[in-house]
C-alpha cells in the first residue's frame, strides 16, 4: 500500500511519502544493531531514561500540533487526539520513573546457591503498528523497549505516515541515539525480510487477526519471540441491577469512541431481559443524537472512519449481517456526504449462524443480545474467537466480580468501559493475541531474564 496522508473527512490527498528501499532498510538495521552492541544498550539503564522524560515533556508541550496531525490523518475527534497525545506522555514518564525498578535483579531462594535473575536487552525489535491510535500504539512499544535497551524499527500503517514521521522526529529530538527508533515506510515483503534477519530478535504487532497470523508465522519460522495485540469482540454486560443511565451513557461512548475503531470497543452488548427494552430505547436515543462532522470541529461527536476502504468494508459487513437475518434497529448505511461517515447502527436478533455473531465490526455498529441470567451471559460472552477486554455494569459488585472472573478475556472492567493506563497490563487471549503491553509485564516481554547462580559448594 502506498504511504499517503488522505483526510478521511473529505478524502483529499494531502501528501505522498516515498517508501524506503532495501539499502535504507539495511542501514536502519545496521544502525540499530550497532546500538544494541554499544554501551548505551548494554550499560546502566539510568543513562537511557532521560530520553523518556524529555519525550514526555516534548509531547506535552506539543499536544495541539500532534493532535491536529492525527485528526487530519485518520479522523479522530480533536479532543480524543489530544487525550491520546497526553496519554503517550504519561506512558513515557511512567517508564522513565519505573523501568529501573521493574528491571532490577530478582533474588531466588535456592538450595543450589545464591541466585538471582537479571534483565538484559535482547536486540533489535521489529514493530508493526495500526492507525487507530497512531501515537499511542508507537509509544506502547517504544517506551518500555527504549528503557530496556532494545532498538526498535517500525512499520506504521500506510495511512498514517505523517504521524509516523512526527513521532520519530520527537524521539530523536528527545535525545535518542541513532538506531534507537527508526520509522520505515516499507512493504509487507520488506517486513518479512527484516523479521528473518539474524540481527532482529523479536516482533511486536498490533493489528488485525489476519496480519497477526501472517507475521507471527514469519517470526515462528525463525524462532523469534512475538507479541500480538489483535482484534476483539468485547462484551458490554448490562445487568438488571445496574445504574441504567450510566450504563447507557458509558456504553454509547464505549461503542462510538474513535468512530467505533477501537480494539476494546464495546462490540456486543449483552443485556438482561428486565432492562433490555429500556436500555435499547436509551442507547438508540444516544446514537440518534450524535453530531457527525469535521473531527477538528469541537462540537462534532462522531467523526468519519479512517479510510474509504474501511467504510466499504463496514457497509458490506452490515449488509451481510442483515441478509443473514439480523434486525436493523437503527442506521445501517454510509452517510450521503463526502468523507467516510457511517451512521451509528444497532443490530439485534443476531443468531449464532449469522457471520456477524463472530465478526469484529470496526466502526459505530452495536450488536445487542438479550439474555435471562448470569449463566447465559457467561456462555454468550465466551462464545467468541476473541478474548481481549470486556465491561460489566452492576451495582452488585460481588456478582460482577464473579462474572468478571468467568469471562475469558485478558481484561475486564466493572462499571467502566475497557480503558487503558500506563500502569495496567494490556492484552488478550485466543485470537486477540498473546503477550502484554504497558505496566511491569510489558517491559518484560523482550528482555533476557537471565539466571545467575553462585554455588554454595
Ligand atoms: P491491519 O490491517 O492488520 O494493519 C495493522 C498493521 O499491520 C499495519 O501497519 C499494516 O500495514 C500491517 N500489516 C498488515 N498485513 C501485514 C503483513 N502481511 N505483513 C506485515 N505487515 C502487515 O489492521 P488495521 O486495520 O490497521 O487495524 C485494525 C485492527 O487492529 C483491528 O482488528 C483492531 O481490533 C486491532 N487493534 C488491536 C489493538 C490491541 O491492542 N489489541 C489495538 C489497536 C487495534 P498497512 O497499513 O501497510 O496495511
């Protein structure tokens, strides 16, 4: 795919970016590998952390400029883009403040002697990232790995080259040495060659199930570790004892944020019979009241999808769902307007043999299922190929906790939408991938946890 900035609000081409050729890729790998073998990567962690402090400061001082780039390039509402930039600064600062503690040696009691585990970098990483959080996804990989000493080469999504360029510039301006972070406008074949290169020791991909399975297979073939942050079909459970007004408000937000293009968005609403009618009625009202428009307009509440092909794909999915028997309760089609707008949509009566039942809808499309009791909730929630996040709304916290433990996903939030914070592990199970980003777990994905034992004898 060509690397282009096309404004999804009007599909105007803004800029084309020149792809990197194989010589440039070789140079990037050579620089990254040289850095890995230098004192910078192998030496004390304390010398690397100032880069992250500075990066946090830079991002905070340029929120408006960076937010604007993201909103114009992939259609995120300007206020949500600002939030994303601020979150990136928090992640950088979080690792700047905590990485040393996370990577400190850990002692082990042993009959064999004095034992401890040290944490060392493993080498160059290949990161492949998606467009939906065009800065945050980059920071989730960069911050922990820069702290750990792993140089990163990155292939960002082809529709967000400006974000990719802006982020790389910031990392360098923050003082990262040559090779610590390199943005590459490259093809899928070039990604495969990089993964196969002996200098590369790990692969981190965030994206679709399809890309994840291809890239993970390439990594596996060369016996390299991979982390995969893939799609989801998260449930948003509405119990009959919940604060319904709050559940509806948060549920609408959880489905419509980022025009519905969030891996952990509320995609399947599972609602108990007693409150189902009221919930559907109120959710419909919320969806009807959105104001679609320019993401840069502060009063817009629903922006366009990221690209024309995303709009076409979603339209096809909804049409197919309805053809296979789902009931269209609201919306269901693209807006007759320039740009990639899709109406907020609610589907009901989705049977298990409808392909929609197992499909991730990456846009403002809610599926609503009505259930009778907790057993049915667990059965339906877990009847999914994915296992990323989920939310449960209830005033009975003990009941909600029991359900949370039984839902087969990597994350469950009670009385909140599935959220993210630097200190909380992020990731899923099943076809949502493996490995974790953020928190203490994220920084340990690509380090050598090396055991050293001093024998007693
Ligand atoms: P995508 O099509 O898989 O693209 C993601 C990245 O992978 C892009 O950089 C893309 O490059 C690249 N890519 C695709 N196929 C590849 C291949 N065969 N070899 C190498 N690179 C390849 O996904 P998307 O449509 O951009 O993102 C949406 C998906 O990501 C959704 O399923 C969403 O749920 C998931 N997601 C998951 C998380 C999480 O943390 N779990 C977070 C955000 C998004 P091109 O742009 O050049 O195609």
